[in-house]
C-alpha cells in the first residue's frame, strides 16, 4: 500500500543530521526552502527530503541567502 501526504517542512519530522540542521533553521527559512522545492511540482519521499536537508546545504543555504560562514556561526554560538 502506498500512502501519500502533504506536510510543510516546519512540521516534517527530520532525523539524523537533518534534524540538527532543522534546529538551526527559522520557520521563514524553512518556508523559503519549501517554496523552492515545490516550484517543479516533484513529489519527494521522506528520505529524499531528509537527505536534501542533510547533505545539500550548499543549495538551500543559497536559497535562504545564508553564507556557509554564517551557517557555521549558528553552530558555534550554540556550543558557547
């Protein structure tokens, strides 16, 4: 059986490194990523969404207008 559901990224249950990245993204940033993903109307599996947030940060950082240095700083600030 195949079940398909529509869920916003802000409500998506990430796991692994995607969950850690999610904790450093604002709702507005997630909305921007979601808008960019949705532009081509492709259906993504949960694993594809999770992997995208885990491994393709250079793409979505560009979409949200955050440099790699700014992104890294968010993690340093949390560690302090």
